[in-house]
């Protein structure tokens, strides 16, 4: 159950990242950004609930949030690495440059 809760938490983080206007992993996700933001909340809650069931309250919260935070840190790096390799996505006019 440990890996399932971590993977569900990472999926919640992926939904949040794909809803971000700065991502280029899947440009078609911008059309469904409101749904992706909404979907991330029940996924994160389910990940915490699955971990709490096996490990107790605080340990379960830490297990689920560690998977969530790891994905939130890794996804921008993966996006930058894929952009560097040549899959350039045109920048929208008026979009702010971050970093």
C-alpha cells in the first residue's frame, strides 16, 4: 500500500503540474486545466487516506506528502530536460518568463 499511495500522490502532483501555464510536457492539457486542478484534490486526499490506513496518521501523511513533493520537484526538471533535447514549444505571447 506504501507504493500505491506514493504513486497516487505523484499522480496528483502531475495533475497540478499539467494545469500550470508554464508546462510544456503536454500542451493539450491547458484545455482541461480546471478539471486537472479539481482532480488533484481527491487524488491527494486518497493518497493520504491510503497511507494513513496502513501507517497511522502522521506517518501516513508524511509518506503521501513525500511522494507528492518529490513529483512536484522532479516534473519541472523533466520538462526542462525535454525542452533542451529539442522538443521546443512556442511561447505564448504575453506569457511571463519564470527563472
